[in-house]
C-alpha cells in the first residue's frame, strides 16, 4: 500500500463525489444479445474501465455487493461470507489492487453491504438462533427476507450480547483495515428497521476509519427505496 496515494493526489470530499454504481458482475460484455453479460473481475475493471471512468469525471465507485454470495451472474444481494470477496471476481489480493488503483487515480471506493439478511451463510448451521430470526414477526416492522435468513437485531441474548450486530461491526472494521474502503452503502435500510443498530454501525465504522486514516474522507449511506 506504500504508493496508494501518490504525491499531490487527494481523495474527494463527501460534498464533491461523482458516484458510479458498479455491478462488477456485469462489467464484462457478453455475446450479441445485450441482455447477457459475462462475469466481470477486479482485474478486468482495472485494465479496461478505470481510466475511462476517471476521464468521465467519476471520482467515487460504489461497488455493488462483492462479498462472497451463492449468486454468480445475479446481483449478489444475498451474502454468504461477510469477510471475503466473491471468488468468481478475483482473489483478495485482486480486490486490494483494485482499491489501490482507484485511489491512485483519486477515486474513492464505497462498498455496498447487505446486513438485512444472508443466504447460505455458515452461521445458519453453527448458531442459527444467535444470529437469525425464525420468523419475520419476531421483530415487527421488518421488511422482506428476499428468500434468505434475516438477521436478529432486537433483544439481547441472556448474556447481554447482540451477535448479529457485532458481526457487522467487525465486518466494517475488517473491510476498512484490510481493503481501505472509503465508505459503506447500507442496503435495505427500511427492512432492517432498527435505527439504534444503524447509528452504532455508522459510529463504529467512522471510528475504525479515523484510527487508520485520520486525513481521508469517509461516508456511510443508508439506502431507502
């Protein structure tokens, strides 16, 4: 990471970002049928798209979900492993290089994260009731489960802990520390329906970022459709 920010390069402030929403799975063109797409990779975006995007004036990329999911050419909004990039798109070192190459061009990287639910997550087998709801009405007001398992956010366990919350707090710190991401876009804010958790996530993510990068801009955006 030594040459991540060349001399004279500064990442744009939150009030000056031009965001490109990037579905990495679709960054490789398919055949003649425009509805078909190839599976994009971090390397492909680096070598085929970053300079073009920078020339357009893009200075922030919102990576639509790249955490590992059972999906391949789908949107990826059903995370399976929250601490790993999807192997279909490249290895961890490939994603680190992607972020580095973005930063060298003055482009920030904002990670789209899914915290409402998980699909085929190993925690379902290991500790289901600590992390997930059996039924949506256990937490009235929650949104759609999208055919996945919804995380449990309300009501502490007998030991006073909130395992699902803690999972995502640690997830945020990990992606900041290991990948130097510049912010998070929180999917399905309305479905999570828990302001206290979201505020805690925001505060802890900001604190983790400030410890490492006190002079860089950071942002947490809550999506609400």
